[in-house]
């Protein structure tokens, strides 16, 4: 079996509102993509020489239309022992559901943090549940 190109760590965004909601994207329900028809955090893979922060800011804009008010990378515990978790960013956004721009997937919604939808990939739920228990992100340094 031939090895493909080296896979880089993906980036996910845990975007919350002051109303204790999280932005989730319903992935396309089609063959060939991971977790079709599941609710997930927005995100994706790096392009060219992007940093993880540049990647997640691009993905958020492309997939949701969001430019976060606050964003920072959060350390998370891997879903599977011995594996490296994705880059997970915690972001604050004071927008409303009708301001979301569906740029990818089948749907884009705000969900209360204590009422996550099904189906959701188990690794995504694992990261969301970790982050729900944490403090809010700090404002980036100017």
C-alpha cells in the first residue's frame, strides 16, 4: 500500500455566543466525505503555508460568514489515546442565526450548549464537551 501525502492536523472552531449557543454545521449527506449528515464544528484543513489560525479564520469566513470577536487556540485532550488532536479554536461571536452564511454543508445553526443535536461525530462531541466546561477566551493582544 503506497503512502499518500502527509496529512496535517485539521482545525476546528468552537464558536459560542453570549447567549450560550454554539455554531454547528450539518455536513453534506454524500459519499466521499467524513461523517456525512452529521452536525459538526466548522473547520477544515490547511492550505499552502497557512498557520492554524489563518486556516480557521479562512474556514470560518468561507463556511459560516463569521469573523469572530475573540479567538484563541485551546488545548484539548485527544479523543483516542496516542493520537494527536486537531487544532481547536475557541471563538466568541455576538451574532444571530439569521446572520450565518451557509457556505458549505446542508445547514448551519446555533444550538444551546446544553442541547447538542444528533447525530454528531463522537470525536467532535468529545471536544465540544471539554470546551463547554472551560472559561471564555481572552481578547487577542493588539
